[in-house]
C-alpha cells in the first residue's frame, strides 16, 4: 500500500527545499542591496 510514498514524497521534498533555498538566497541578496543603498554614495 505504501509503495507510492517515496515516489511522491521525495520529488515534493526536493521542490519545497529548492523553493526555500531560492527565496533564502533572494532575501539575502535583497538585504545586501538595501544596505548598500542606505550607506549612501
């Protein structure tokens, strides 16, 4: 009955982790750019 579980769970997990890493990197880059703008010329 649980034969389908790994085929559904692992791709879902990879997609969720991939999206999470994308947004984590994007957030850090945005913070860095915002800090550069606030520092001034």
